[in-house]
């Protein structure tokens, strides 16, 4: 446990402590969405770590639900969105440095995943973890596909 002195020294409130305790799940979520080498898997093959992560999140849903509000807000949602956006932006810049609008694509990826995950946790959408992984993966691929310029214009 965390002693009272440690708590007051390192955390502003209980939510800050809880978010810190859940920070690993944010890192794992970001890694799961980027768990492939070379080209991303096709639309029918989401990365295996994504499905496994969603199974784990479902098992601890009450904890995550308290920190990730509907629509993707809340302290955990803010952290997840920021970390996922940054990782997506870094990947886009490395893979396609000349493409315009990378910041918009990274924001869309982060918002899509964070919002869908939050709504799933709050029962606003129903799916098994495997089905959710498949649907999220297809949507993310669609974001990337539509964000790429086809005629040289932004």
C-alpha cells in the first residue's frame, strides 16, 4: 500500500493515485495498437495483443470505468488519448514523413480508440473483446486510409 505521507507527497488526490496505478494499462493499450512489424495486418487480423488487452480490461471494468468516462473523458481517458496521439504521430512521421495532416490523423486515432473503449466500458455499445478488437482495428485502418492524400492536396 501507499502510506499517507507518500500519498500526500506524490499525489494531488485519489484519482491521481488511481491513474498512476493504471498507467501500465495505457502503455499496453498504445503498444497493442502498434503490435506489428512492417505493414500493419489487414482488416480481418487485428493485432493479437489488442484482443488480449480488451479481455483484461473487461475483467477489471469497474476500475477502468471509474477513471474513463463515457466518450473518453476522465483522468485515464486524457492520459490514454495523449499517449496514443503522441505514439501515432511519431509512427506517422517515421513512416510517411512527407504526408500532410499527420497531427489530424493522430488525433483521430486517439479519439476513436479512447472514445470507443470508454463507451464499451460504460455499456453504450456491446461487443465481445474479440469483436471489439476487430471493429476498432477496421475503423483505425479506415482512418489511416482516408487520411492519406490521393491527389497531392491536403
